[in-house]
C-alpha cells in the first residue's frame, strides 16, 4: 500500500470511530423509522407496522455490523507452518450482501479473494469475515474492493493480492433505469498479480472468469 493510501485509510478509520462514538440511541433510531413510514404515506401506529421500527433497528444491527469490525483484528492470527507452500491461496464464490451508500439499496454478489503468501497465511474463514467486515457497511463497490485488497496487503504482507467482486445493485434494478440482471464487476490486483500477467490469468482461470 502506498503512503497516500495508508494515510487515507487511517483518516477513514478515525472518522468511523468519531461517528460510532456519537451514534443515536435505539429509541432515536426507531423514531426515525416511524418518520419514514409516515413520509411514505402510512400509519406507523397501525397493527402491521407498530413493531416495524424495532424490527428495522434490529435488522440494521445485522446489515451494518461491519462498522464494528476491525479488519486488522480479523487477519491478526496468522500461521507460518505451511511446509514451504508458496502458491496462490484463493477463496472464491464468497457471497456478499452490502448496501449502496447512495440509496441504501441492497448490493448482492460474489467476491473472489486470493493472495500469494510470503512466509505466513491466515485461516481461510478470516478472508470471508474480512469481506463481510467491509461489505456490511454503506458502500461503493469500487471502494470495498480496494479496502479488501489493502487490508490483506497491509496485514499479511504477501507477494500480491487479487480481488474480484461481481454484484447486482438493487438501486439500479428496482429504481431508476430498472435494469435487472446487470452485474457490476470490479477488480484489484497488487504486487505479483499486477506485475505478472500469467498470475493474473491463473487467478481469472481459477475463478472461472
């Protein structure tokens, strides 16, 4: 990661910490939901909606739990006993669920994450947790593609990282242009994956791209 990128990530984390420290209370969040229900044209006190603010607040806790995840902590425990393994480590077809930061509409898709280790590896489940840690926030797909790659590069210091995300944005399929089945694809290659076209090709072949 470049010094500029690292400084930008540090600023984002500091801003996130400030926001988390000033979070509204649950009752304030529920009242905001009632306001939106009324703005949509319905009555938040009717039987079918009276408990909706509580349900939405609880759903937000799950949908946006990534704000409580420290990516470096996710990748903190590494292993060096790999018997000299020096080839690609790949986790593919990681289902991801995120939300567009422009409309708070779902982003549903798949992530493929690979790295070429130097002297240490991380438990494979950690890569999936890392994807969730960044996906379960208000996001832009290009941004969290970069975030995933940068976190692996900073923490594991591998020879290179490859990330591809393909996802459908509901802000495009359920509103606006109403185009269904359109997949947005973003990639990030660092180190040897960026410098060696054959490694990039191997990664793409392994994920079936």
